[in-house]
């Protein structure tokens, strides 16, 4: 598996992967088993993110055909988003009450980690862990933390990010009747 930044040629595959794993495209049973992503990430948004260097991809490159996208991860500066989606806006507004090791999140430079999604054919093969490791590498020198949010009820995401990767809960916040937990991972200096 090769982990790299997305390019414009990846966009159709990224959009299809995102759409197939969107909260609204899955049954309750599928969401409970594999988790879900949310937000509006169509081709135009993904193309802009690829151009801005905000998307990492897991490229199967030879494992399942040249250039097959096995997973994607967005890594961006939340405060620089022109029109952040509601959960990101809620996260930004909650920075003063979400605590990282006793201090407000807003007092630390951080990058927004996510959404992350792995093609069903590649789940259980370390793709999410590889994307996470690459995100930590890419954040070195840019941020102290990677911060994600997990919607209540998305237990697969909790298991991966908190239980397996060791991201630490910072607190909860609510947006439009949905509760989210902000979680963070430290970016080691010189990672």
C-alpha cells in the first residue's frame, strides 16, 4: 500500500468511495458494523481539497490494480475553511471548553483529521492505521495535535480512533441535535 497526497485524477474514485460510505447511504446495521462518514464531499469539494493538498489516499497500486484508491483521509486547517460544515463549525466554537491535557484546545495549533474512509475490500488490512501514521508525519512541524470528531453512535470510528490509535477524548459538543466527541492525537516533535 502506498500513502500519498491525492491528485485530480483520484477525484472520481474518492467521490464514489465517500458516497458509498456516507451516513445517509447506509442502513442502520451497516453504520453499526462499519461506521460512516458525513458531510458534503462531492467531486467539486474533493477536487478543491486535492488541489490544496488536504487529502491523503491509500493507493493499492498493484494490490488490486494500478491506482485503486483503498482509502482517503482529509487533513486540513479547520479555521481556514471558507464554509465549514456544521460539525466542524461546532468544533471551532467549542475550542475554549474542549480540553487537551488541562488546557483549552484553542490554545494549541491543530489540524482537522477527517473524514477518513476505507473501501470495504480493504478493511482489516491496516489501511486506516497507515493513513493515520501518514497524517501524523505530515502534521509534524505544522501542528501539535490532530483533532477529529466522532458522532455519538459511530462506535466503529470510536473503536478505531480511540481504542486502537489512542486518540484522547477532549469533550463533547452538540450541533443540530447530534452529539459529537472531539478526540485528539499528539503530533510528536519531528515525527
